[in-house]
C-alpha cells in the first residue's frame, strides 16, 4: 500500500463515515417522532439535539487535536458516530433519536477540524491546505447526502423503521476504523485546548448570510417531512437532504476561483428563491418543484454563500483565521438549529405552509439588507 497516496484518502474516509451517520436516519425522522406523538415544535427540539452536541465542541474544544493529535481525535469522532448509529439501530424510537443526534453532533464537532487538518498533514507536497479542504468538502458532502439517500431508496423498496442501511453503516464503519488505526501518528503541534470563536470587524453580514442559508436547510430537515407525510410522500424526504448537500458540492469546483464577495451575493439571492419553490412544492405536494427548491437552497448553503463566506472570513480573521472560521461555523449552526425550533412551534398553531411563509418573509428581508451591505463596497463587507 502506498502510504503517501492512500493515507489522506483514508483520513477522508473517516470524515465520510462521520457524516454518513448524521443523516442516515433522517428519512425516518418524522416517523419516529409521530409514533411518540410529538408535535412539530417538539420534533424540532429532537433535531436540535445535534446542535447541542456540536456547538460546545466548536466553542470549547477547537484546540483538542492540536493538543492530543489528529489521529486520536479522528478515531474518537468515528467511534462516537458509530455509537450514535448503534443507538438508533437497537432502538428506532424518538427517545433514542435524541441521544443519537446528540452524539452525532459531538462526532462532527470534534472530527471535522481534526480530520481536515490531518488530511492536510498527510498530503505530500507544499500548499496542501486547499487540496485538503477540497477533499474534506467532497467527502463530507457525499456523507451528509449519501446516508439520507441510501435510507430513502431502502424505504421505497421496503418501508421499515429499522432499514438495512443502519446495519450496513455499522459494518463499513468498523472496517473504516480498522483502516484509520493503520494511519501514521503525527506528533501534536501543541497549543491551547480552549480557543473561543473570534468575530472580526466586518464579519457580521457574512456570518448572518451563512446563518440564513443553514437555517433554510434546518427548516427543510425538521418540518418538510411532516408536510410530505400528508401526501403520503414521507419516504421521499431524504432526497431533499441529498439534493441540498450534493448540489452545493457539485458547484464548488466551478466557483472556487470566483471573487468571494460575488459568490456570497449570488448565494443571498438564491436562498429566498429556493425556499419559495419549497413552499410551492409543499403546498401542492409536487415533488419536482420541491426538489428544485431544495437544490437551489443547497447551491447557496454549501456552494456560493458557504465557500465565498469562508474565504471572506479567512481574510478578515488575519492571524486569527482558525478562530474566525469557528465563529463563522458557530453562526451557521445556530441558524441550523434555532429557527427550525421556532417555526416548528409556529406551524403547530398556524399550519406548516403559513409558518414557512413567515420564514420566507424573514429571509427576504434579511437578504435585502445583506445585499445593500455587500453592495456598499467591493473591498469591505462591513
């Protein structure tokens, strides 16, 4: 086995396994919560367990892999994700889903940064950061969408609350762990364990932009399956998640050389457009329109706004680049979790489509504000 060529891809496999675990149960999310008689607001709280597990890791454990090494943290992250899949496999219920989502959040929270840094250190040659980011982005995009896609296909063939994809994921995770244990140990670089996020001057509009984008994805995951179930289309909800992740990943190579401010501007325009199509698709139970809307949201959330915003934040962060990126991710995951909870409870009182229209009005207003801020100057996002 050629160590120099295979090691970075095995580290990327670790990220793939972590992210496969996150959404492998998503197509059954509403099935489990409905069996427990949970309303939309309570269902959104179950979803938020993922963010509860993740955000403390991003905020307080940013330096963990610097202190103990990349490989141990990556292994721990895959093991925690494995535990999450074991929980939902043994007990496919809403209660188990809370614990599974919590551990999935921890796995992503400690593993993403460590895995990306590990890939960079394992790649041969110079200037490996960009190549590592591309490989990490590709593997995580496949993982976030692939788990949901596999389970959705499985459910269309044979609907069950314990799909075969759970067991398959457990098996390939064990095999992947065996490969990861083979990877070389790179001495830790040292540093502080706790590195709080940094929000540089001028970063607020960029951070708000990613918050809006990921809020749209969180709402799609938490609320749309319930609406689809009314048309007996609940098994198709996983395809929405797959399209969100994969459409953004597919466009990344094309826009990587774009001016980052231009990229974010395009993303800010796409989110309300995509979400409007999601509302139309939900109202009519028309899957092609819904899928088109989720794809457009994904173009922004994991393509235009994400890459452009990441580049802008890195520039604004200067010597505190890593901490500034942590702040960027912090805003993104707050957006992913909190609006979905609010809209979940709102939909219980006023209906799902009405709640989605309220959210559409909010993101249109925020997108207009961001467009004005971004158009003030080409050199400063403040």
